[in-house]
């Protein structure tokens, strides 16, 4: 039986936790498209899930080589959304981490921040422009649009700052271990 959930995530770690919690309940992810997640029944906790933001789109030759490498390690590529790939590994092959060291985790966080930064700037600019125009031309009906953009920009900034803090902690750990 197939199950469909509609969800929106900005924090990929929360998304991973959600996917793994559904796996624990016996649901295996089979497809992702924007906000829609499709699952099928499986054994409880059969799979462990991870997400990764690639440097390039999954169709890029470098990405294909990387995904093929993962598949040789019993890691299945389930689905992709833009540069995000959804991966799982059957627990009978053991658990898995995509990032073997702090440097690879830091690189992933940098890709995530680079993805958020244009969205933060775009939403902030649009929000200020819409709010300015609504006040300038006395159009009170569009104030909420500008407010939504500003709130979204603040939310995205929160997640970027949260990742920056993690990145700084990882860099300190690297210095201590050297």
C-alpha cells in the first residue's frame, strides 16, 4: 500500500529524522517531488535515510559517478529534488554516514548556506520592495505579501546561522585534533 505525505522542510536534519521515524514505523520512502513524499510499507526500521546536497544536479557526470559509488556501498539513491538526493541503506548492511570527517561535513554545510543565501537576499529585497510600494501607493491589501517575504527571510537566516554555528564548532574540533 502506498502512502503520500505533504511536507515542507528547510532543515535537512529534521527531514532525515522524520524519514527515519517513518522507517521505524514500517514505511519506506520510494519517491520525493518538491513537497510530496511517497512511501510503501516495509519491515519496521528496515532502512536508514540520509540526505545530501550535491555540488551539481544529479544528472551531472560527477554526480552520477558519486551516486554510482554510493550504490556500490549498498546505499540506494531513492529520489532527487534539484541538487538534494535522498539516500537509504538497508540496516542489514550496517548504518551509514555520508560524511566521514569534519571537513566533508563542513563542505556540506557550506553548500547548504550557499543555497540559502540567495533565497534570503531575494525574499528580503522583495519584502522591503512590496512593503515600501504598499506604503508609497497606499495599497494596504499587499502588505501581508511583503510581510511573508520578510518573515521567510528571517526564518531562512535562522537556519543559516544555526548551520554556521555548527560549522564553527566543527572547525574548532579540527584545530584541536591537529
